[in-house]
C-alpha cells in the first residue's frame, strides 16, 4: 500500500527518532539492577582497592549496588575473559591494570579476550607509575649517572621487579631495551619482596610501585631517581620523569581503568564516564588514593581508547625486543 507523502514523512521521522528515544530510555533506566564489577586480580591489590573505592561511590550516586567480584589468575586473563563474555548492557564492568591488559596479548600464547575489539573504553579511575630507585650504596644521584655506571660495568648490575610480565618488569625492560643496557632482571614473587631485595642490596636497582617505593625513599633506604609517568608524582615531587631526565622513550603510566563489554550502549558509557569522574573528585577520595600511590585523572572514553591502542603496540614492541614470554 502506498502511503501519502505527508504520512510517509511522518512515519520516517518517527522511525528515525526511535534509536534516540531508545538510547535516552536506556540511560534513564540504568542501572536497573546491581552491577557486577569484575577485578581480575586478588583482593587487596592496588587494582582491587581502587575498584572498591569507586564502586562504593557509584553505589551511593546511582542507587544500585556496584559489587566487586575478584577473579584472579593468569596475570588478569581469567577475569578479563569472563568480562568479555558478559552481556553488553552496562551491568558488568571491568577494572583493569592497563599495562597487563595491553601487554598480555603479547606475553601469553593465548588470551581469552581481544584487547583491541573486545571492550569499550569507559573511564580512567586512577593513575600511578613505576619508580626507578637504587640502594644508597650506589652513589649515583641521577639516571644519567646510573646509565653511565651500567654501561661501564656490563652484566654487573641487576634490577628487581614484582615478577615476570608485571608492570615493574615491563617498565624495566622498556628502560633496558630502549637504552641498550646490559642489565640483569631478577623477578620476585610480588612487589613487597622485590623492594625488600633492593633495600637489602641483593638487587641494587629496583623498578617498583609508587606505594612500595615512596616510604623507602622517604626513610633513606632507597634513592628514587626517576618516575615512569608522563608527569611527576605528587608523592615524589622532587623526582623527575624519565623524559625530564633525558630519556623520553621510557614512559609508562600505570592506569587503573574501567571497561565494558563491546557494544555497550554509548549513553551508558557516557553516564559511567561522568559518574566515575565525579566519584574520584571529592578531596577525601583523592587523599586516600594518594596514600595508595595513586592520583586522579580523567579522560573521555575516546581518549582512553586511543591510549589503550597505543599501549598495545608499545608493549608488543617491548616484549619482542626483550624476548619475554609467560607460560
């Protein structure tokens, strides 16, 4: 049946408006039930602590419980894989350590998710960075002096990390490979033992988290030389970034970010981005994050997605150059 032109145009306009109405309705109805917050690491770790702070604030702000489920294993792969399989309706979100998320596809023979297409970027929750520090028995005061010392004594010096494939290890290998240093990596079973080894002088150089390194630096048990982020760390305001120290290729921001399964409605992504930014804005939240070695940072979903794409390529290059593999 052929419709009159006026009726056809009215029907076409109404049909075109349906997706917009549907999007508005989905945002207004969200969340309609408790939201599962997957953390692919064990309870008590930095990603878990940041996730719980933000989840509580989101529960308060949005009127539905955001509850954390820890799914540790395989460097974050198990929980991340589970999140990738969830329905894309905003009722499952994933908190990631952006380094492991973007590096694992290169570190492991197989991962149960596609880092490039399996998720939609939502927001940055908090940011920290690895810190290069030395035992005080090494008299160098700058990164340049340390580099000169290592080059003058090939194979003599070693650095500790929290383990193979961790952010500390990858940052250390970025440092080593970009500067072509003969430097030995000594992995430990966690950040605490790695820092303890540097304090004891067993491995005179360390790449460690800000939370673990700052107290040792303040007590004079370690000497921080540089931080791996784009900007200086508030807790180590006098310590330069690698870029400021003359090594721009050594840059690694350790981000706790939020993702949702691919094809989650864009209006829900936008709402979550706005609410997460509001959740970390209060002064008490910022102060608590600082005590954990983190700082707040905000980005649009598009900016966060671009960051993740660049990180996938960067870590693939580092993993290849360093010959790192995780079983």
